[in-house]
C-alpha cells in the first residue's frame, strides 16, 4: 500500500470532533452541566484499569454525556523488553467497552527493568528504536483494531548515538506502525525551545498529514527553561503554533490539557472555545 | 538486548538520585557494570545536566499525580507538599499504578512527622486518612477501619472550603470503609 493510500485509509473514517478537554476530577460536576461547550472528553485510560466499581460509574456517567477518547501512558511502546501482555489485555477490554473513534499513546517508554516511570522517557533516535516501536505497535494492533495515534513527548535528554533527526524518527515510527500523530503543540514548543532549536523548523519536518488530534496546554518558564506544567493559561506562543498546525494538518480534534492549579471551569472553557474557533476558521469542522 | 539494558540504565538515572551521582562519578565504569558492552563508551558522553533535567521532569509529573490522589494533604501542607515530595522521590516510584506512589508518599510523611515533626500537627492524620481511602478504593478492601487523633470530618470540610483556622483539632475519630462484596460500591462512615 502506498503511503498516500495508507494515510487516506487511516483518516477516512475518523470523525471531526471539534474542541474538547482532558478530563480531570475537579471538573466533574461542572463539566456535566456544560456539556454543550465541550465536543469530546479525553480520559486517562490508566485511571480506569483495575478500577473499583465506583470509579467505573464515573466513566459510565461521562460516556453518557460525551464522546470519550482514551489516552494511555503505561503501555510503553518504546520498551525493548516485551510489552506487558496483561496490560494489553486490560486496555483492549477498556477500549472495547468505550468503542472510541481512536485511542492514543506516546512515542517513548515508561517501563524498564521492573520500573514503571509513570511518564514517558525518550528513546534514542535510531533504527533499532524504530524497529522496537514497530514490533510493539504491531503486537498491540493485532489485539486492538481501533486506530492508534501517538503523541510526541517533551524531553530534556538526548541519547548519545542518534542516527536520525527527531522529526524523521517520529515520521518513521508513524509510517512503519501505520499510526496517526497526536501532536502536542506545547510539548513541541517546550522541547524545541529548550534544546535551542526552532519549533517552526521542527514542525516543518513533521508528517503533518498524519495529525489526527492536537494537545495544547499552558506552561511556565523557570531558570530560562520552559516547563510544560499544564498548570497555567495557554501562552500566545502556543496559540500561534496551534493555529499554524490547524492551518496545515487535517486535524480531527483539539484537546486542552489542564492538570494542576485548576481555575474555575469557565476560564478553561473559554480556551476550548478559542481552539474551536481556530478549527472552524481553517474549515476543520463547522 | 543492549537497548533494554540502556533503557533500564536511563530509567534508573532519571529516578534514583544515589545511582545518578554514582554514575556521574564514573560513567563508563558504571555503564559497563550494568551490563552495557557496545554502548558503555557512548554512555560516558551522556550529559549530566540533561539527565538531571529529565529527573526533574519525571518528578514533577509524579508530584502532580500524587497531588491529585492526596488533595487534602496537599492543601494542608501548601508549598511544603512539593518540598517534602522532593525528599521522598529520590528513588523510582513504587509499584505500577499511580495510587501506589501516593501511598508511598503518605507513608513517608508519617515517618517524617514521627521523626522530625510536621506542622500543622493534624497534617499527618489527614495524609493517613487519604491514604486509607485510596487503599479502600483501589485495593478494594471489604472492610477497613482506621482511628485518628484529630477531627477529620471538620478538617476535611474546612480544607475543602478553603483555609483551616489555627487550632489543635484534637478529637478521636474513627473511619470505616466497607463493601458488601468485592464488586459492590465502597461505603464510608466517619464519626
Ligand atoms: Fe499531551
């Protein structure tokens, strides 16, 4: 299958969702009352694995009000050791239960030598890492037919011995795994800036025709470094980058992430509305 | 499987402070002792500041997740929550699930309070209360009973509403969590 056909197939049936929010517990009650202002909700899938019944009630309630997109962290697709078959089984059953239009993970690893990091660590940008990611993606896709999209991470560490530039590495992984891109524009801005590069240059090298979903969030600066804390209002630099991405990529949805320092919900929803307007302006949805 | 060993090494460098310092005293030597062969030399070039930054990034994410699991404790301790977390998170997160890190930190706070004291005095009780709730919820306890020397109900209400005015808040409290079956909803009584 040619690259163009493969991407067309991947994106052909994915719905245009609009602008939504990553679900966090402090928003729960208010969010249910503001259903019309949120086009979809992203949930952290890991929070509902092995979850007690009262926790699953929350998921049922959210599912009654919103399209849910599960986002996972601990599958560890970049792990050179075997991916955990028990974890795969658990996420398979959660995804089946939610039947979302797609689901997401990261380009990185969270498990190694018995440790679970809880947040993705970077991979060396080598052919071997591409092969590892591909092998694990193939394993997972055998169990889960729902399209998989992968998120770019933000990391201050560059492994020694890179054989590829990072955007080329991301591109190779997505192509060989047949995955869409979850482009986190705040990660991109933070990552490229902290490494002394230009976010626009990085963006120009990415396979933008694979972007299905966009993450954006606020951060702050400390000791001359950007931090993607997900705890501040979205900066103008992020809005600008978001606009540039939505203008060029076939984005199906834009998702705001807010993890800390929670403001009243209307302040968050105002940012969701601004993102929705950007999508509308670039004719990604009505 | 050299890459698996390299990933393990990077994971340890990013989460284990003692190991990190030992590594940077002799990168090639430690890399070799961890089983790395072809990459031992190239790992000697890994940038210490980049590794420390990665450790900071991972610790901040752990802190955010633990804060979500212990919201009242976090409010009770204010900025010291993050300071104390920094002292706790010098080794890899225990377990595979997010709540396990919160349980680990709550246990650390209790030990810290016993050895060095913690202000306000009722803060360790709040941490222990939230840890018990996590245990009852995630470990699906059928019955869990805990006693506290402080007025948990009143403190929880004050913390949720905003500030807790100065005071001792000493009062013995019993908390009970139960499920009629492992598959039934958790019930809670606080007296
Ligand atoms: Fe993200």
